[in-house]
């Protein structure tokens, strides 16, 4: 396992859409869930107690803008996906659906959130997830949850940033307004591919961005060379992490927990 510790003392430029806010919340930001023993051990360390004594709420919201979203959300809740989150032996697992929260009095759902030991944010469309985190009021509540571990997978990890980038192969189908949007061409082993690259506002829990699925063959626009181009569009330090890597954040210190590959790009 490789580990790197970094104090969050690199602040983004003073622009309106990059808050630079760093929360006291403990975070575990992953590309593919709790995918190996090192990442699982890091999660237990953040919780401060065994998984069997910890209560979790899973947030499937990001997956809904895709045609297979409802089926994938069901598989996630049943623990049938390849990104381990709900099937880790938690004491209990509940579902927190962000799109429902605006129709419920906050004091009802906020007490449930505060009682959870971990919030499990799954992957999907990060713009859609970021939109509903703000619309639901959860983004405003998160910085006060210093006894809760934020566990982000893929899109769930990306939205923890003050500003993040994402690529899309097709027109977006969900809510959420990007800050910028432009076409980009990425070189892959199968030839050049065209993507729409967007930047968007996240929750501002950390002052760096995350590019998940580094060198994953299913994500050719996230090869190391392409991730460097992607990171160059962002005004904050950017970690590119593969599916065997996670970022553990406590008290403003980042620790890279990895049985795979990762890279840190400085802002240009």
C-alpha cells in the first residue's frame, strides 16, 4: 500500500464558484467503493469502531439520470453491484433519497442523517447529485456532521470538491447547471473520442478535485494522459485515482490509501 499525507493548505483562486471551504467532516473518497482490504481498514479507522456496530445511509440519487438508473439503484441497495458499499456487514443500512427531501420537513430527515455513522454516496451523474445535495439542504448540513464519515464512490467522491470536472458522451438528462461546457477530443487506444467536458460547483467539503477510474478500460477518457488534460481545466489540485485507491481525509489532512495507481496534479 502506498500512502501520502498532505495538509490542505493549497487554496483555489478567489473566484466566485470555488469556495475553498474545507469541512471538518471525515471523508473516504473512492473510485469503486470499498474495493480492497486497505480501503476497508481505512473506513474502519475513520469510523472508530467495527462496521458491525456502525449505521449507514446509502444515497443512490446520482444514478437516476441514466436509463438503467432504477434497476441499478435496486441492485445497490441489495448489495449486488461491483462497487462494495452496502454489503460490508453494517449494523444497519437505510436509504436517503435526496430528491424526496425537499418535500419533507428538515427536522424529520436531518435527525436521521445525524444519527448515521456513515453516508454512502454512490456513482452516476455528479452534476445531478451536486444539484440535489444543494436543493435538498443536505449540502448545508454536511459541514456540521463531524461524527459522520462521508463515503463517496465515483460521482459521490467528485462532488465533495468545491469545483469538479466531468465528461459526457451524450447530452445530459438530469438537473444541474454546469459552470462551463465545451467539446474535447481525447486520444485512446481505440482512436480519438469526443466528449463534452463540463465544470461544476460541488459541495466544497475539500479543496481538491477527484478524477475516478484512472486507466480503467471502460473509461478511456480517464487514462493518465487524458486525466492530466482534464486536471488542467480545474483551478484546484486534482487527484486521479484508480479503482484500487481511496483518499482518506481527516482534520484537513489527505492520506492516499492505494493498492493501485494514482497521480496528483497541481493546478496550472
